[in-house]
C-alpha cells in the first residue's frame, strides 16, 4: 500500500473515530442530563438539604373546599413544626392578623382584647396525644413526594425570576401512603406523623419547582378529600435565615380553655337566671289566679 493511500485511510479512520467519540459523548451527556433531573433523586436531594435548613420565609395562599382564601406570609419552620405568619384575605372585612404556632400550641392575635389580653392560646393535642395535621412547609411538601415515581420532569423554567427545574405529578391517596426506601431518609417519628396526616387525602396534584441551589422555590398543590378540594400555592426563600419562632409575652396571653370556662360559667348562670325567672312567673301567675284574675299564662 502506497503512502498516499495509507494517509487517506488514517484520515478516514480518524474522522470516523471522532464521530464515534462525539456520538458517545453526546449519548453520555444525554444520560447525565436525564439522571440529573430524575424526579426521585431530585426530590430526595432537595428534601435532605431543606431539612438541614430548619426554616424559610414563606408566602402561601390557600383556598379551602368552602371557597374561602387565606394568605400567609412570614416564617415556616419544621422538625419541630412552627410558624410566625401574618394571615390576610380572611374575608368578611376582617383585618390581617398574626398567628404563632409552636408544635401543638397556637397563639392567635385577637381582633379585640379579651380579658385585657391580645393573644389567645389554643392546644391542638387531644387526650394527651399530638394533633395531626399538615403544616404546608417546604420540607413537608417534599416529604410527600419522596419516592414518587409518578412525578415527571417538565423542564427548566423561571418562576418569580428564579431559575428552577419544574416537576409535576398526579398522585392517589395510596401513592401518598406508600412507604419505600426513599421515605426512610425521614426520621421514623416524622414519617409516621406524615402517614397519619395524609390518610384523609384521596387525590393530590402537584407542581414543584426546585432552584439551582437545591431548595424548593415554589409548590402548587391541589388536595382532595371527602370534604372537597383545597388548593395551595407556596413560595419559599431565605432558607435557614429567619429568626427562631418565639411565643408572645406570657402576660399578653389568655388560654382558650380559660375563656371557654368563663363562657360555660356565664351560660350556666344564664340558665339559673332563666329557671328563677320561670319560677317567679309561676308564682305571679298563681297569685293572680288566687285573686280571681286570669292567670298570666291563660
């Protein structure tokens, strides 16, 4: 084989090899891109990072099955659950108010002072057992999606000016209750709590956006149970930055149970007054009859 032919063959092989190399890199790149946006892996990574942050700034709008809308802005915290938020859009001309929650204790700022106090304290636990409810914090939304293979990758998008990856899913109640290896990254007590909290849900639609920093930027969800459908849109930022949630000053707090005891006492007294009034009326009626006049109840 002469030298010119060998050069041409080597050139052809080099070009072919380069094509194979480029093709191979492209294939590898496509696989990496697909793996990078695998919903199960993305949610798990975001959950672990969010758990470590402990808290975030939130703006959440919830429309209940009764059609009423409530807006919450402020701080959400998790494990343990807590919040310090301003509640707006309460309807019926009600002004914005503030709600502080620490575990099962909720402090609600009153529209009008009660017994000279401006905060009412309520315990959500029942019979000594913790109250079970959804807190609508970012860690909880991610926990609900751990291991959910029905979650799909939509694509890269901007939401509220933030670059994010968009994921979407349509889940059943059975999907939410299913335990697998992914959910085992949760502490067992938190996992069991979430299991109880979602038992009433029959359908769950969700759109999730995870930012470049790995934190959830936004969650839009629709949750259905036997009472109807509740829609929530939550926007989150400032992970790990908010100050710890603190209760209001003790001298400004009146306990709900104490208020209800007062109400019960007032009602009991009203019953006694009504009973006495009835006896007085009976006595007056008898007096009139004995005097020859028609009775009051004739």
